[in-house]
C-alpha cells in the first residue's frame, strides 16, 4: 500500500506518531512547528528539522547554490520564529553526489551563512555523506520565553486571522520556472522568513501562530484542528504582491490559488483578539487581517466573489 | 573540482566550518561526536545528527526495514553515549519515494521505536517529504553531567587505549552481502551501540572518548589530532568476534582490516590512566586494552606481526 493510499503525508505522520512519553521535560512534541522542551527557569528550548531534496524542493538548474543554502536555513528558522522563539544553533546533514563540485558547495555554504548571520544562528554540527542525489537537512534549536511561546492551538472564536507580508510568491516563481517563462522567481529561489523580533512582537499579542510552509489553506486548517475552532477567510483580503499577480498572469493562472495551496512563503499566520490589531500595528505593521475564527461547527470556509467555499487543505506531498 | 580532489569528507568539513561564534552557550561546536551547549546548572545539552542514504548506508535488499529503522536510531544514540551523555529527544526527517510502501514504513518505525525504547529516547518531531531515493536523518539531543562529559581531546601520554566489545562486525556483514555469501550479517544490518550507563561508567574514568563510526584507525587518529598526542596500537589485541573472523575467512579477507577501516561498529574507543582499568572493570568489563597514548612526535602506529606501520586513516566517504 502506498503512502498516498492511506491519505498522504499527514495521515502517515499520524499513523507513526502519537506515542506518549512520561517525560516532564517534553512540553509539546509532534504537532506544532517545533517541539518544545523545558530549558531553564524562564525559557523553553524549541527544536525543528526540515529536509530539502534535489528535484523536490530545489533544482540546481533553477536556483543558484547560494539560494539553495540560504533557503535551507530560512525554512528552518521560520519554524522557530513562528512560535515566537529565537533561533540559535543549527546542525546540518548533507548527502552529496560523487560529482558534487566544491565550488557549488562553497556557494551553498555562503548562502547558509548569509541566512545564519541574518538570524543570529550558529552552525555548530552536522554529518556529511554521499548518495545518488543532493539532500540537505537542518535541525535547528532555539529558545523562547515561557510566557511568550505560541502554539497552533491557542485560537479562540472571535479572533482575527492575520498574515504577515504577502502570499503566493514562492508558487509564482515555481510556476514560471516550470513553464520556462522568465520573470519573478526569487520568491521561490530565495524566500526569506520573518525575523525573530517580528515573531516575538506578534507572539506578545497572538493567541495562535503557524508559519506558511504548505499554503494558507493548510495552515488555517492546522490552527482550526489544533484549536478546535472554525474559520472564515475573506478571499479578497489575501495579500498578494504585484510580482505574484504579474507572474500568475504570465502563467495564465489564479494567484489566489498560489497563496492558498502553494506553500513555502514562510510568512506567519496568526490569530489575535481585535484589540491586538492596533496594538501590534504600532510595533510591527506588515500584516493583513484576512478573516475571523468562528466556532468549530461552522467549519472552515473562504468567501470569494460573493460565494462561500470549503477551504480545502493545501499541498500534501503524497496526495 | 570534486570533493575527492580536495582530500575528501574531512577536508571538506574543515573547509566549510571553522567559523567561531561569540555565544557563551556554545561549549563545543563542530569537531566531536556531539555539539555541547550550556543547559542548566549541572548539565550540558548534547546534540548530534546522522543521515542514512539508500544505497550508501543501507539497502532494502540486504536489511529489513525494522533493521534500517533500528540502525538509524542506534547510530545517533552512539554519538551521545560516546560523550558519556544520556540520549533523550529525537527528531526524524524522511525522504520517501512515491513507491514507498506503508508496510515498509510501519516496520521501519517499529525498529526505530524498538531502539528508542532500549535507550529511553522520545521521538518528538520531524519532517516527511519525498524524493528519488530513501533518505533518513535523525537529530538527537541528550544531556550529560558537566563533570562527566568526555571529549576526543582529553587523552594524555601514558593513557591506555581501550575499546568496548569487538570490532569489524559491521564490515564483515557488509562484505558477505556484497559478495553474495550467506553468513553473519547482523553486525551490518542490526548494529547496537552501547547503553548510556555503560558510557557514563567509562566517562567517570576516561580522559578521552569517541565512538567507532568510521573504523578504529580513523577514531584513534581523531583522538590523537584533538588531544595532540600520538598512539601505538597492538594489532594483535584488537578484539574480533568469532563471527567476524569466520566471515572474513568466507570472504577471503583480513578481519583486522574490517576492524581498522570498516566502521559502523558503534563501540567506544577511550583512553584512561592505567589505574582506571581495574576500577572500570569492576563496574563494566566488556572492553579490551589495545594500546597506549604516546607523545605526538612518536606518531600513530600499529604493531602487528612484529612490524610497526603507520595507522592510516579509516574510511572516508570521498577518497
């Protein structure tokens, strides 16, 4: 039986996890952007890991090795920042091919260190091996104030649903590359996640947070599932950049689909009470209110062009 | 320029690491079995990561998925135990193929959990994606008493060099599988590393410790380099199991080569003062004295059949 036959990646993860441990140091295990562990009196330790595979997450024909290294670090930092944490220590595993060029890896590491410096991350361990194709993995640890760490599970009915920056950038770039159309591709090749101080500013007011790695649809669904709430998204309010809109026009596609189901934008979706919106704007203003948390019975919907639809889940690697 | 042209894996790692960080929490970065970080008053946090690639580290034709999952956990635990630490929290990244069977992964996870239970490890996070071949990575965190953690760098001239268990088991199994000879293969398919309590018993007396992942030759060289000492190994004393000797005979090869350059035995090489040997024997006896640490000017040698040879470094993935 293939993974796709049991319902894909998320069904598979549910099947093989769910073990509970009698370890008081585990504050939160599988099921959020990071695992959360006891650390010291005031802080938790956050740990995440993300893998990038040649042909699945990147292609050296499309993106430079600098961009690939940078993206690997950004996708991991994003998970820590999206829990209002501060990224600190990274551990990298590399599977290189017998033909991998030193010059390629020098540039890859330059991108990795460029992102690490941007986020104050120290790269202090790893494993280097070889295989038939390039595979890179980072495990990243960080910390977060115990009163500040935010989960997917804290959303409350009445909360406003917000998203930082703009969405669809990564999918826009990917579609142009796939179709061989020149245009805006840096959203795919060189995405940058939010800074820790932005995540912390959000965390001080937010009830729930998640990063956009699988598309807005999937992330809102995760918040709703973990918080046992519903959501209604105003499709017209989903923020798109002019670059994304132009790229979608070039590709003959709907930019809102990119935002909803594209993924890899590494923005933050968060929910907060209405009063938190003006408060947060004073400190951090690059976000948009796109909807509202409702009771779980009301489901998860998106309103667009006057009609309401089920918000289908986003990109799943195995469906 | 290929990685092999600059001297292989270890030369590559030196090229891309070596950045220093102004972070008082980093006790030890790249260069030992684990990174060591400040944790609480009495303990350090240890972190390691190891990747296993289909075709490089395992083949589903040779080993069961149970064995592959188990081995992935054991190779990581080994790094923590070899610094006298206690393994605690694991994070797994998986690249599966579109054809990967759920039944295969169920067995893989059964092996993973079997090893995790043996070592008291909680699997609390990960990333699941897909690619052209199977790649598995674990990042593992553990802790160690600040007075107990042991490095590669502590060896002193006059120390006895010891190794736990027997060596060459993994290479023996691999060679039989490669040659299609039936026989003893579980040393390759299902290696088990030492338990944390054994590592701690060693750590209480040892000056330096390292696990055997790349072969005795490579591990002794690491200790010598990091401790700035030399070593002389008595080749005849290297412990081999009867299974390893039999497999080597079947393959028409030298079992001592397996021990010296084979790797993946996940035993512990350690050095301790002569007085430590009888003390340790009272608490943990499954080890053998195989040589002595000498001054760095004397180099790294092995005596075998009355002649002394340079102990060449072990298996390097890119040479």
